[in-house]
């Protein structure tokens, strides 16, 4: 508890600096500076750096500065960050995409030419047979101390990525966005954050500037999907229509149908701000989502639907689908309630941790202040069961990305098609022939 209190104090201190003074100082790079050698001209880093779009072979780093500068990132497989990548021109919004990375590998990065920037580690997407950990929370808003407690607990769990159910800020003011990113820094500088829009993000314009979402060709980035290992996630925008006939409804139905047909996807999650089942005192159930989207969730085998809007923890199971309200990430708490669907409810600041291994999923909700377990459950999929790798030998092989080789592995009694980086070709020794 003492270590956690120190972490929360440090996070809040950084957030206060962000709000009052504008955060860290970085230097605008010259054209040919080697990594780690600062330029004389300095600019303020107002937001970031933070990770976006981490995959097996790439990652994107974003940050914002007070004045225009040429963004330059030092990076590598050790804290010295011996490599450097530079943007083509000057901007206040910086984005550098690192490509050609190796899967399941730890890298380090920092803003180059900064006298105070420190190297931060991240790990590219692991192999499917490896354990996967996901953290979910939301409705952070104005409770900065509670928000910092949530972040400290979430960061200590060392997830692969984070989902946020919306209402990241109380209002889309620049000061509140900077505070949000400062509090989140110990977490989202190391793992990617995938949020959804809540009603407090306003029109969503600043949100869309800050977060890089996968390009699905529809929705203008307001809703999207990701696939990571054995998991698929649909991130929806309940600020827009979800009724049959809407673009979003058609996209959700098509996306779920495609995901359900992918044998490598074991668990399906949906994340949205307004949930279909909630008995709390704040807002209650969203009946549009219940009427229009719940039938799709049930038809296509969605495992867990995460929502916020009400500032409580609540868990329900309706027709085989788990519904989790995890909206107690910092906003003023609502009173927990109990509907006919409710299995567990609590009015505490909390965050959720999901552990996926093969066909098993372990779920735990933690009290952010005390670390106590609020709730927990297990899910298990009984498909392609096995007792060892030989039990998967009759299954048809599948494809792997270029540069990777695959094979089945028995993981937690489930056959998993696992792709790993192909080993380098053997070195061929050539025998020199003497001239006769």
C-alpha cells in the first residue's frame, strides 16, 4: 500500500505540472543530430509521448508540443535507444510509426534531443500461444486522485493493452485533456490505449485528433475493431445511432459475422459507453442498445460487453453474454443498484483485469483504493480440446504473416495455431578451391 500511495502521489504531481506548467521540455532537433545529442532550441511537450497501434511488427508513438518542431524519436532494443526516426516536417502534433519490428520483443523509445526525456519500454504483440492481459476501465473525468489510483493499479498489472469505456474527461478543454494524459502517462506510454467516445468528449473532434484508430473505412474513426492474439474487440460509438438501417448497425453486424467465422478468434469483446443493463442511480440501462445491439451480441457469440456512463461496477449475465459496467474510474460515484439481471454491483473506484490463455479467460475487478477483489469469474471455450501438442496434429494448418512460421500448440487444453518469427536462414560456408 505504501508503494502504491507513492505511485499515486507521483502521478498526481506530474498531472499538476501538466496543468500548470505544460509538462516536460524537449528540444527541436536539427537535421543530422545523432540520438541523445540535444539541440539548443527547446519546445514544450504538452501531451505524451504515448503509444498507439502496437502490432506484431510495428508501433506508433504520438506526442504534442507547444510550438512547431520536427518530431524525432530515438528507439531500439535497449534503453540507450541507438536508432532514430524523424518526421518529414514541422508540426505541433507528432506521430512516428516504427516499422520492421520483431514480434514479442521489448523495445525502448524516448523523444530524441530532450534533456529530460527518459527511455520507456514497450513490447510488440506476442504470439497467440502466449498469455494475454487486458485492462478495462473508464469515466475518469474530474476525480484525479481516484483516476491516479486506477492507473497505478492498472500499470502494476502490466497489461498488453487497455480499453477505456469513455468519458475520459469532464469536458473537451485543453487543460483537462493534458491532465488526463499526464495521469495516464505511466500506463499508456508503455501499452496502447483503445478508447470509445462518451458524452463528455463533446463533439469528439479533439478525441479524434488525439487517438489513432484502425482505419475500417467507415464511421470516421468513431467506431472500429481490433484483433489481438486470440481476442477481437469492437469499440462502438453510442453517441451515434445504433438502430437498424444506420451505418454503425450495418458495420457491427458485418464485423461480428466476419469475426465469428475466424477460427483463430476465441473471445469477442464489445466496448461502448452506454450499456444495455445497469441498475445504478445515475442513468440506468440504455434501451436502444438493448433493443438493437443485444440481439447481435447474442447471435454472434459476444462474450463480454463493457460499458460505463454510470459510475459503479456492475456485472450481469443475460442469455449467455456477460455485461460489465466499469464506469468507476474517477468520476463521482453513483449508488449501486440491483436489477433482475444484476449478479454483482458495487459503488467503488475500480478497474478490470482479463487474462486470456488458450480457451480460458479469467476476469477480476479490483478496488482501486485498497486492491481488494470486487468480483471475479472464469470463462472456458470447449473447442479443439487437447491434452498435448500431439492432440492438435489432425487439424488443418493455417496461414501466418510473411516472415513467420506456424504450428499448433496445446494451450490450456485448447489447440492454438501459433505463429512465431521465422529463424534466420543458416549461414552457408563456402569452401575455397585452390587453383591447380
